[in-house]
């Protein structure tokens, strides 16, 4: 692992990743380090990851003071895999900070620094007009980031994520087992409700980052599978 110094030297083919310790973020970090496409990978982390790689730079970040690290948020693409849960963040104001405020500020800094692409992990059912706190927050996050003026914004709306988590979620584990039976029954327009591996989302994000279209792109869970 390289420690970031006070002077930031720009690398053109550089990726910035926020949320590298999460389910999707950790899978995406693996892909970014294994593939040759990016020369440098900046991981914005709250706590240092037990990982070392020649092209990995870890920056310990207090997301309450994200602007302090703006000089490092440059390059070709920013991947945002930030997110929490009600169990980990029961205070709704704090929950909104992690899932809305931090991703939005990251997008605004990326836009200011002329980053070409921003990839956001959102959620199935994201809708700013929803009565549900979670889906409403996700929808508002999407809409607010759309206003940041990024050349290309890619939004991923996965259904139930599967994969190895660091924490145990009993209810989700039971639901995941149930989805193994239910998934084959979800066909046609219902395919977007099928569960999806976190590694599949990560691979789709990487694949789309190698393309150059401009605009806003929103991918449902079934579309994400086709992109991976």
C-alpha cells in the first residue's frame, strides 16, 4: 500500500472508490486491482483496509470533512458504493448523511474537478416521491446528484444483494435462501426483482466505466446482470 502524500500527482487513468469495505465496494476494489485498465486506484476509507497493492492508495477520510480531500478526487471515474442500514445507523439524520449527503458532496467535488464519470449504487424502487423513507432517500440522492453537472452519471438499482457480508443479518439470510426458490418464478417484467450477487454489480460498474457515453444512465437489476 502507498500512503498518499500532501502533494497529489494527477494520473489520467485513475479510479476513485468510496465504500471499498462494503459488500459491492469490496468486490469492485478486487476487480479494479486485478484488471489492467486503471493505473491507480484511490480508496477513500474510514479505516485502513488490510490490503496492499502497487496501484492502491488508501486515504483515511472523515466524510464530514470531505472537501479537505478534494485534490485527490480526480481522474477518469468516481465509484460511490457508500451506504448504511437502519441497524448500523438507527438515527435517520445520520443514515441520510451516509446515503445522501456524502454521495452528493462526492459528486459535486468530482464535477468541480472535471471527473468524467460518476457511478452510484442506488436501490431498487428508488423514488423521490415515495412514502417510504429508504426509497425516498435513494430517489432524492439520485435526483440531487443529477444536478451536479457530471458528464456521465451511471446509477445502479440492484435488488436483494447476495454475497458474503462481514456482519450477520439473520432476516436477510433467510430471505436470501427463500429467493433461491422465488427467483426462477420471477420472469418477464418481474426479472428486476430477482436477487443479484454483489460481484455481478461490481463487474457491471467496471465494464460500464470503460465506455465513453455521456448522459444519465439508470440500470435496473436485470439490466445490471446483462452488463456484467
